[in-house]
C-alpha cells in the first residue's frame, strides 16, 4: 500500500510530459506523487537551501554537481533533447533548415520568446550573440517561468525557442523543428535521490518506471532521446 504522504519530485520541465503521463500508473501501484516543475537553474537554489524532495530530475550537469557535494546519492541518466522552435498552432512554419535560413527567420519574426534561466534559454541568448543578431531582433520575450510554448500558444510571441521535450507537451502550438545541426546543442537529463529523501523507496520505484520500455517510448514521442 502506498504511503499517505506524497513522494515529492522536483523536476525540470523537460520531463513534465512523461511524468504527468505516468503519474496515474505510479500512484495506483506505489502511492501518491507530488510533482513540481521548473527550470533546473530555478530548482537548484531551492535544493541547495534544503528544499525537501524524494527525487530530483535535472540536467545531468546539475545532478553530478549535487552528487559530488554529497547532496544526492544514487543517480541515473534519463535522456537528452535538443533545442527547437515552435509557432502557434496552424501558423505557417518558417524555414529553419540552415543557419542562414534560421537567421532570416529570427530577424523577420515579429517576436521571439525564450526562457530566462532554462538551459535552452541560456544557450539561445549565447547563440544570438555568436550570430551577431541579438540587437537586431524586432522583439524578444523573455519567459521568467513556465513553458515558452504557452506564450506562443497565447499569441504573445510569434516564435518560441526551447528544448524540444519542453515544447512537445504544450497544447496550441506546432513544432517547426530542431535548430540546424551546426547550431544544435543537446542537453542531458538525469535523476538523483537526495541524501535526505524521506521516501527513497518510492523514488527508486519511479526511476524504474521512467526507465521502462513504455516510458522510453513516451520520451521519444515527447522529444527526448532516452539514455
């Protein structure tokens, strides 16, 4: 029988779609689950400050940092995802198939949204500087919290840039595709059980579910390449 107190999961938005899809299955067999989602860089300060959690799902780099400090014990690789671009559902899909095409599309867009602290947002900001077009965009919409796709779906930005796995679960958008290969950057995600976890057994059961064939298939469908 599952515990009455939920097992708490702090997760990157990258696994939001997969975790929500399998939450019911987990709760029927193991017990209640409390899911909290945000960008890794927003969750890390909470974890360092002692925020209670039974499982952390963050970038692999962040999980390794926590493991090295002793804050996390067991760790597992989950998968990786590249950065993509989305438009509002039904809108024309612009050409992003080459570096030149991407530059033209970004410069022509009325507005481009990206996250402020997410891995994709930080990378995209660097990429704009590297391409020399940061100051030439018509409008940048910097999303403080939540999925960039929601801003696009609401019509608040013409283009949205985020991890493909973070765009995939958002209703009301169409994914144009990944960034062209020369500009693509993969981010790896991992799970770790905190040393102070109150429910490590439930956390382990969730990791096992996330590494099952069914969950791996859901990851692929949701823009993640399973580890």
